[in-house]
């Protein structure tokens, strides 16, 4: 499996845990296909894309989100629609680095942290609070957990559209188990999609092998 790409454009070999911007814990925890997904996503971001990762349910998507949240420079917003996913994503990110600057903004979890490097937020809680969340600095990346739930860009008043509109300079990253929205529309690679390409996918057969 290829090593994760460091943000200077060079490849960070898996054996070199001393790489300054790649926590060694990530290499110990991620499976090969997860490392490949992280590397492919960071390469896509470097190329200016808004990439999506399509992995089956149960494949450990929260570990990929956690790794990206810690590897990406600048402020990162990780958005989900359920409290259970917020808790899960927080736990996985802390599994990599318990001292990382991670905050949670969710009315359902009685948490309104705004100043950390990475903010994990419930979409219902944050879509009208984006100015408050960016007082500590604009978000450079917005990661969407289960991005097949995002209505298309033509739905200008959706909660997700309002989050994206508040961060015009941010790159979007989606992670889901399907390439289609609930209404059947494609969620990447079309004019009416928030994501420009699929950076990585893996089959259930490959998961069993690994």
C-alpha cells in the first residue's frame, strides 16, 4: 500500500514514524486500504478537487475521517447528522492523538466548543452558527460523514448548503457507502453535486482479504 502523502507533496513512508506531520499512531492503526484512501484523498485535495471516498458499511470510515482530520493543515470541520456518529468520530480521532485540539459543537451533546483546530459538529446545530464557529479562523476543509445525505447544490436552502456557503474557500471531503443520494442522484462528478470526483473505493471482497 502506498504511504500517506505529507502536505509538502512528498510521500511519507510508513516506516518513518518520525515524519513531523504524520502521527505514527495512524500507521499502526489503519489497515492498508484505509491508508490508501487517506493518501488518495490528500492527493486529490492537492489537485484542487472536492473528493469523495466510497467504502462499505462497517469498513472503519470513522478511522479515515479521524486520520484526515489530524493530517490536514488549517482548521477542519467534520459534519455529521447523528449524535452517535459525532461520538464515534471524536473517539476515533482521540485514539490517534488524545492531546489533539478537537472540539464538539452539538446541542444534543450539550457541547458548544468553537476554538479548536478540528470541530466535530452536528449539522442541525451548526448550520446557523457558522460565523461563531469561524471566529477562531476560517475552516480550510469540511468533511461530511455520510455525504449521500447532502441535498444537491440546487437546493440552496438546505442545511449543508448553508454550511458550505459560509466557507467559500474550504475544500469539501465526503465519505459514504454509496455513490447516490436518497433521491437517486449521483453525489459526485456531476454539475449538481458537491463533490467533484471519487478518490478511493474498496470492495467488500477486498475488505475480507485484508
